[in-house]
C-alpha cells in the first residue's frame, strides 16, 4: 500500500455529509448519537441470544417477545443510520473517511425491513470506488461488511455491491464480497483483520 | 399434498456457525462441524453428544464426511487451515488417525467413495485431490489432482453406487469425474446455474443417475445422465452426456447452500441463506411426466440466522418418519421429523 492508487481523490467536507445527528440538532457530539448507541446495545443483546439455548428456536414469535429488547423495533433502522455506521470508516490509503471520499453515499443505501424482529431484514449498499481500477475495492467492501456485521442485529442480511459502472472488475468484486465462505475465511486472517481494525478505528 | 415438518430437537451444538452436518449411512451417528474448530458426534437414538473432536484444526472446520465402510466408524474433516483430519472410534474412544496435507489453502469439501476406497477433497486453490485410503485410515496417498475448475471448488460428493464424483464450484459449474485408465478425467460439465454452485447430491439409485444442485442464483436444479459412453474410453476421451432435467419450484430468495436427496423417500430438501427449509417430491402427472412439487416448507428454520447444511437420514427413534438434520449460523443443529407416506 505504499503506492497511492488515486493520488487526487475528490474530497467532501465531513461537515457537509448527511447525518442523523445534524438533522435532529439535538446531539452535538456524534459519539453520543443515541441511535448508534442503541444499535451497539442491540448487537450485544442479539449475541447474548445466540448463547441462549432456547430463545431463538421452536416458537420464535413468542419467545423473542420475551427474550429480546423490546425497544428493538420501536425505532427501525433506516438508511441514514446505516450511513452513519459506515461513513466514518477510514479509506485504507487516504487519511480520509469513506463518507468524505463519497465511496459511500446515502442514496445508495437501501434497507428492506418488515419491522418484525422475528423476520430477516436486508441492507443493500452500493459503493463507489474513487477510481474504476481501484485494487482496494474488495478491502473497502470487506471493511463495510465487518462493520455492519458487528453493529447490526443478526437478523440483517448484508449485500454489498459496487455501483454499476464504477469498477472494471465489478462482477468479480461483487461475487467475492458476497460469498459467505470467502468472507468467513478472510476474517480468520489476522493480518487482514488488523488492516480492517485500523480502517474501523475512526468509526464513532 | 403438504405435510408437516416437526422439530424433534434443537441442539445448541457449537459456539459459532455450524458449517456442515453429516449422518452416518448405517449407524445412528451424526457429526457436526463449526467455525469453533470442533467436530462433535451425536447419537441419533438418544440425541445426546458422545464425542468432541478438537485441538487439531487451527481454523474453521468447513466440512465433514463419514467413511461408509469399516468395522469401526470413522470420518474426515476439511478445514480452512488447509488440512484434512481423519478420526476413528475404537473401543468407545475417538482418536485422531491422520492429518492430510496437500492443499494450498482452505479445504472446503470432503467425501468418501462408496466402498471407502477413495477420499476426495476440494479447496479454494481450485483443485480436487483424490486420495487412496487404507483400511486403518493411516496412510493416504494422493493419486490424482484435478485442476479443470477455474475457481474455488466448494463441494465434492461421490455417487453412492459408482465411482463417480461431482464437484461444485465458484465458477458456476458442476463437473463430473471418473477414473479412466488409471487417471481421473472430467467426463461432463454442467452449465446452467447463474452463480456459485454451493453443493450437490446424487439420487440414491443404481439405475437412474441424477444429481441435485443448489446455487447462489437461488435455484435448485436436477440433472440427469442420459448416456455414458464407456466404449470410447480406449481413446482416452470417455464422456458422459448429462442434461438439465428440471429446475425445482423457485422459493428461495437468497443463496441455496445445501441440498440432500433422500434414500428412503426420494424427496429432495434444500436450505440456505434465507433460512427456509424446503422439501420437494417428484410426482407423475396424467401423461406420466415427472414433476417436482413442494410438499413442505419451514420458514426461519434457524430463527433469523442463515442455514448452511441439510441432510436426510432415517429415523432411529420413529419408523413412521424420516429425519432432516440442519445446521445454522446460530450454532444449532436441528433435527426435524417428516412423515413417510
């Protein structure tokens, strides 16, 4: 990563990025964003469900009502929250975030959620690499996937795609980013994980 | 038309994703493997755990397969750490018999041939290795390395009555392999899936040679061997003609990760990322044309988690049902009862 692949990317001002925090004008410091905090809490709740023998099985409709946080669906996750989760991931080669580089953009995030916490939901993110031959597109996509898998409730299926026409190896990268087995194997690679940890260190 | 799928037992078997489940062909034994690097063995009569095989693999165990032969049960595990471990039971004790090295990176699938003579393994390194096994499971000699797939090989499975191997790949194809004059050759390539082929399974029949496959394209397809031109093998170009027989009714909305063809009922089961467990049955219409119909469907078979593996087995508890075993990202192994007709 010593050779910078795109030396002069277009940079957006961090303050001009869309965010729930500014929209509501209630939260001055984004680290205190209540939505984010609740998201992180929820991911903990869900992982404790994972360790609980009976909570998920047999009759999910009843058991989950008792077992999990009632507030989960009181405030459904929308594309703005997904954006806030991934916009502050650092680019692997620039001291800038994916939001500043317009790699992730609010209109390119879709959330499909019935609102029922006993059903699966889906997030689709289309990312725009800074240049069409960006060799780090896979790494960026993987960073976004790891971030969302750690933060979102387990019922979310995550699809990460390169925006149409944004990359010369679009199909190959898409296939790799959404191959569960390859992603699982990649996440067992310590070296790769430490690069991703650095990218995620700037997340708030 | 439709029948019930009853959850017999849900076992919290692993601390992480269950990647694969395998029921022994004859004995009441179930093996399960996981990201937690452990292979567990359960008794299918008591549904209790009887052994835990660990401290061997350094990364996720992706696949597990029982050797169909031998006085004592034995099995092989394929791991992301690029090795295969072989385990056997002797006087109620399970022990590690061999660790097989050779693949460059993640081993994704393992399968034993009908008589336990061959072990096949496949990997992200795009190759399939055929190993010759000895009776004691201590010596494994690689007799062929098959490299025709252009991408990761996700899964391998042997035919239950013939030395015919099917491999599924990230290159969207299935290939069939046979021994030809001491060498193994690709006798057919099945094109038709529009995405990674995750797994396949043969029909358990001696005369009708068919294969079911599940893919990232969300479909389940049945393929049929229409001719096997063994007479051409003296030219070293033995081929088989396979055709797509049917695409089963499309209900999966995400990748299909595993398929299984029942020996007992001839039914097919599929499972995948959408968590749906689907059972199909072949029925003849008035013109005696065969058609596959969905006879049962269970949404959220592993809660809101993805399901990775499904396999049919006869029930060792209740003769009026057959069982499906499934494994999911929730670490659970579920045992389902499906009534026989």
